[in-house]
């Protein structure tokens, strides 16, 4: 077993990475709520780095870990996972709703073209690609 200061430093590194993942859950929530997809993508990209750093910290802290400490870390990781799963499920629901709405718009555009509105100006030029 390493000296107490080393042990504490190794555990602190693990705790920092878990805390970073917990903080990212809040950042992801803010990005989802604001529909700020650039911020969402940035946080998700950073999450991969933090997850890898957590794996490295856990490996480095192996001599300083015991069953009770591992249980507390895994419980925090399970909470992060549950929050992320909820966020992903909500994101999928939103994605499906947007896809359905875009499908309805495309269908209405096709209908309008078929009934003679071919010269009507397009209000959403980006949707022209869907038809």
C-alpha cells in the first residue's frame, strides 16, 4: 500500500474525473434544453476524453483502492450512466419528433406541387432537398 499522501492523491484523481463526468451531465442538460447542438457536440467530445482519463486514473489508483472505495466510485458512475441514458432517450424522442415533422412538411410540399402550386415561392428552401 502506498503512503497516505500518494493514496490520497491517487483517489483524488479518480474523484476529479468522476466529478467532471457529473458536471458534464449538467452541461449536456443545459445544451439539450437550449437546443444548442454545437455545445452538446463539444461536451460529448470532451466526455470521451474524461471517460478515458477516469479509466486511466482508476488503473493508476489500483493500489490505493479497496472494495468500499470502488463501490462508491461505481455508484457515482452508475448515476452518471442513468442520467446519460435518460438524456439519450429524450434526445431520441426529440429526433423522432423532428423527423416526423419534417416528413409531414415534405408531404405537404409534394401535395402542393401536385395541385398546381408549382410556382409558389419556397418558404423553406432547405426542405426542397427532401422532395
